[in-house]
C-alpha cells in the first residue's frame, strides 16, 4: 500500500505524537526505493538523499507542530525552481547551475515546515504538455505507465500520485499544472498569475507564468497556497489579492458556464462526452445552474498563445544560452523556441491588440457566471503515440488550458472520474476557471466536487478528500488501478 | 481683440438668447480669415467652410440649449481623428482617406451640441513633440510665431490659443497633448488612457494612446471629458472609471510629489528653475505639502519609450502604407518609424519586463502623495532651432511627459507663468500627474492653480478662468504678449 501523505493525515499524526518528521522521511525514502525497484518512471532529476532530507527534518526538532502549518510535510519541486545547494537543470544538463538560495516560494514553504524531497523531471524548459521532452527520459504516468504523465510538470505530478510527496510545485504557463493533474488523478491548482512569486524560477513566458501546486485534495492545495502566496519584491509580476467577495464555491447555489456542444472537442476520446456530462451533473447536484457559453473567443486566445509572439518569451528566457549552445537543447524544444527570434515587434503588438479584443469579448461572459467549466484535457495519450506525433498531440492536450493565463484567470483541475477499458481506465477531470483572485472559491467548490465524484486520490487507494457527510460514491473501484495499486 | 470662446461665457450668451450658434460661427469665420491675413501659422490642414460649419449650427436650431451641455461650442480636431465627410490625412497627403463616420469621441461631442470647425495640422502620424514635422508647414506658436507650437497636436493647441475654437481634440502618447498646451498657455488634459475611446483615431502606439483635450480652463476640459468619456465597444482599450475616492483637488490640504533638485532638467532654460519654484509655491499656498520624490524610475520609463519597442506600434499602425510607399513619409517620421520593424519579439518582451520592474519601483511613491508635479516641458524652442537639430530637441521636450502613459497615469498641464525677456516671454507651466482614474481631482486642482497663477488664457487677453474669490495676480501683463494680442 502506498503512503497516505495527505496533509491533515500527517498533521494529525505529528500533533498526537505518533509520528516524527524523521520517521516519515525514513518511510518515504524506503517507498522511493521500492518505486524505483518496481518500475523506472523517470520521475526525478535529482532526488534528495536520505541524509539531505533528514537534515530538513532535524531542523524541525524542537519546533511546535502547531506553529508551523506545513510541519513535516514532504514536497517535490519541479526542476525549473531553485532549491538551495541542489542543481537546477530545467531538464537541460548543459544549462545546469547550483543556486545558493531557494526560490521564494520554496523558502516560504520550508519556513512553514515543509520538507523538500527532490527535483522532478519536466519537459525541457517547461515547454510541453506531455512529459516526454526530456533527456532524463519520458516520465511515465503514475496510473498506467504506458501513458504520458502530462507535462511540463511531469515528475511533480507523478511523485504526488505515487505517494512520494504530499504535494509538489509545478509551473503552469499553458496548462502544465493542470494536464498532468488530470492524467494522474490529482488536484492541480493554477493560481492567479503573480499570487505565488516566481523569484528563483526559470521563466517560460515571464509575463504569464504561474507557479502551480499538485495536491491530493483541494484542501491541501489551499494550505500550500496560504503558506506561499503574496507579493515579493524580487518579482514585479507578483501580486497580493484582497478578499474575493461572494464565495460561490461554498454557496448553495452558483452559476457555471458550460461550453456549447459545438465547442467541445475530445480528439477521438470515446469516453470524453459522457465523462464531461457526468461532471456537469455533479455540479448541478451541488447546486449549480449551468449556463451555455460560447467558447470561441477563449479558443481564439488559446490559438494566439500557440501561434503568437509569446514563444519569444521562451527565447528571451534562455537567450544567452541558446545563442551559445543551441545543440544543447532537446530537438523539439529547440525547434519551438527558435521560432521566437524570427518574430518582429510589430507582430508582437498586433497580437497584443488581438488579445485585448478577445479579452473584451470574454468579459461579458463573467457577468452571467461565477465560474467556467471545461474538460481539463480532451483525452489521454500513450508515450508511444506522442513520440510518433510530438507537436500535434501536445497541442491537443492544451485545447482547454492555453487561454487561461493570457486572460488572467485562475483555475483548479479536479479529478471527476475514470475512463473505460478502451482508455485503460485512465483518470479524467474538469477544470474550474474564474477571474484572477477567485482562487479560494474555486478551491472550495473543487473540494466539494472532488469528494463527490471520485473515491480515491492519485495512484493510491486512499480517500483523504472524503468530507464528513459527503455522499459515498457507489461506483466500483476502477479495475485499471488494481495492477498499479499493489506496486510499492 | 480675440474672441472669448470659453464655454461658460458662450453658454451664458446662448441661454439668455443674446447669441445663436449661427451668429457665433459667422463671427468665428471672420476671425479665422483675419488670423490668416495677419500671419500664416499653418494651423489647419482642412478648415471647414462657412457653409459646412453653419450646417452643424443649423442642426441645433429648435434644440433647447439646456439639454445639450456643449450647445453651440466650436471645436477643432487634430487631423488624425475622423470627422465624417472630411479627409483625414495624419499630415501625410498620400495616406488621406475620407471617413463616412466620425470618430466616436467626435460623434459624442457633436451629439452634445459641439460644432466642428476644422482639422488641424500635426507632426505627421502624431510622431513628434514639435509641430514642425508636417508637409503642411511648421505650425507657428500662438504666443510668439518664431517658436514651435509644440506637437504633435500642433494646430489643435494653436487654434484654441488664438480664440478660433473653444476647445480642441488632440492625441497624446508621449506628451503631444501637454507640451503644446504649455507652449500656447492652455490647459492640456491627457486623460487616463482609454477614458476617451480611440475608435476612428489613427493609432500612434495603440496600447498607450490617449485622446486629449486642449481648453482655455480646466473647467472647460472637464465639461468636454464629461460629454465624451466612457467605454466604446469598438475600442478594446477603452475603459469606464468609477468614482475616484478622495478628491485631493478640492481638499484644503493635499500632498504633492516634487522631483529632487538633481532630477530637474531645464536644458539651458534660464527661467526654468524659478518658474518651477514659483509653481510649487502656488501649490503650497493652496494647501499642498511638497514631498520629495526620486524621479529616476519614472525617467527610466521615459527612456524606455524612446529606446524601446513601442516605436514598433507606430510601424504596425501604418504598416501596409509604409511598406507600399515609404517615400510618402516625412523623412524624420520615416526614419523614426522604420526603426520599428528591426525590433524583435524577444526584445519587446524584455522591455515589457523592464517596464513592469519600473512600474513596481514607482508604485510605493503613490502611497506618500496624492499627485506628482513636474515641469510640463523643460524649455521652449524656436522653429529654426528644431529644424537644425530635429531629433534631440524633440526628445528634450518630452523629458517630463514620456513616462505618463506607459505607467497608466492621468495628467493635466496647467499654465503657471511667463518666462523672461531672454525667452521672449513665452508661457511656462507644470503638469499634475496621478494614477489612472484621478482625472477629476487633477482638473479640480488644476482649476485652482490656474486661477491663482496666471491672469490670461491662450494668446487672448481674456481671463475666463478667474473664479470668484480667487486672488488677483498682481504681475504686469507680460509685455511679450502685447504684440500678438493686437492681431486679429
């Protein structure tokens, strides 16, 4: 049985004295070795050694668990985010450097008591939604190893799914914190841009990057957000948010936007339509009123991200490096990134105007709804499929995620079911989207939906998200999980 | 004596029946002919004929002056803003087209009763702060014809200064609505970007353009703003603003930022320091507390506008035209604009990051002040001087204006005095600056400062801005004006 690392579970054990951080780290280290022995999933670029982890645990000795909201909570870090003394590679070995200080979000989490356990694999320079564009090997899915983990925050999702970390940090510019959440049966919080500062994070598209959180439950994600959020002097894009007004997530009734039938795209996934309908029904049962929404201006923004000038930000982020040693890049990453230098400033402004036009078209939509609901990803792909068709299938996975950051929205990906046999019982989910600042109402609603919709979290058999009084799900345990659940 | 076209003066005459719009237009037409006969100042690209103006006046017949806030008020329009049926040239004859509908701001003003009187000369495509970059001739200053009018909204300022229009529309991206205001002894309102929609206006830098207002008094500018402001569906950059909170402009005490001594630059103008000190003293006398402000991050933004990618917006705005017939452009305008195409998208984003950094550095400044005060322009130049050194002297004039739109600020240029004999008694003034949305407090303070600081408006001998109870100015009438005031 995999470890139950949910934050309330660990916290209860720490508070009643039945567990110490050092004990947990020792168990966790054994679990990591067992996962390695069972299957090489290419989760880690640099896992911390037992001693390195124990050093963080020792630092908590003598501290009162009550005083630290994340006391003894293990977390994984995407390897484009600095952890002091450990190399940051962004999945590009030639680019590696060893930072002296941790990223500000990491500093805040450690100060809150959390324990880093390793740096995780990613699509190189966070360019991709698949998790296979890495010289450290394709990251295998936690539920079914033939499938992609999703990316770019690949190992961050898989490590939490397998019970090797309570939560993890990812980054999410185009969907990298949401697509892997769905594919690993996790909650993926893509906070309002700037809510988690990016100081010490290698930029992808700096103007629209967000640090993201993978967690077993929405409540865990909220606890992480609370400990790490807020403005930082080193990040001019960082922001603080005031109170959010009406908490639609906790309300007995709310209005949620649902794309029109013609806006839905599942890229051949036979189970997508029924899965989405089922998720919508759950929201109705929770008190939601569906409102039909024309998704086309949102989709126009998504297209803009792919075809527009923002790829030039990726170039700018690693400009000195790519100009010096272009051959050091993964060929797919290089091909995508080098497009950025050919784009002109007039074209850039033309795209910014178009974004502004689309933003104006989407604005009235928010007058009629509290949140917008879409599939998180249309479907799930196998690693072999993506390797055969790397660009197109990657784009397909971003169909519903690409517009979110450009339009300054917050999003939470929530697991809502498992697909059928033809899709190997892979998990499926929806994303709840609302204007920036609405992170907490989104998380509240995510918690209610999650508890109602699926019985287990990640690739574990644990159900820590079950709230007292939530309706038990009567569906049988998905058969596809059994094979995995006995590993480790 | 030039006409007193101040809005309250005309309105009183209309309301008590001693004047009709047709009578005013007839007098105005005569005044225009007299100005032409006195001196060719190159104010107009296309003045309306008497019949064309009278057609607008007739449309008001039978309407109740009470119901129209700008009933019978004549206004001039910069020739990069559409007036239905009259060619728009942007001071580039080969570019000209004849619009079927007026720009939205013009429509709103006409609907409020205002009467268009002509399209005014400008620095071609609104690129410049001097008013000499036009194939229609250098626009001569209304106070002293050897001096530049300032630009790019050259003729718009001069027409109001000479009493040929009650107010005029300009555009202001880098200072084009403020520098000419100072040089012609007028109030120049550069509203919050987006407050006046730009639909039907040829863009300069679309992301930071503002339609601006030249007026005899701050009260007149406020009346124009009230009639023309508000969101427009055709302009995605247009915005509506809510209430502004504390009205520092009407308060008995307020805090105003003053650049440190080392931040002040007058480009050799011997009268600048004393003029600025005198303006600051007026504000102190009005209840203001000066607060020393480090202007360097603001200046860094100003430099960014000149050296950064925003010039690419100017290229993008006329891209099809400049690519087809580059030889149709004024050589200075062409040289500046063509720089835009050589700028890359990565460099564009790098500049946007830098702007964001500077914006963050300037943010705390606003916690300590209600408004920032700077000279409007450091000095005044003669036409011959600018023709001999067209780029550098133009840049000098924008020293205090370039940062305003990039930082999303509102500004009002206010006349505060006349310089000495060595500067040919040219007018001088300061600009009041505050965050977007604070237009009305700025105008309220501008009205109080204006009434206190200078006895007359424009190149007229009229003092319509005198408020009841304001302290009369005891300074002698500036001798440099006498020569001009007898013309026309």
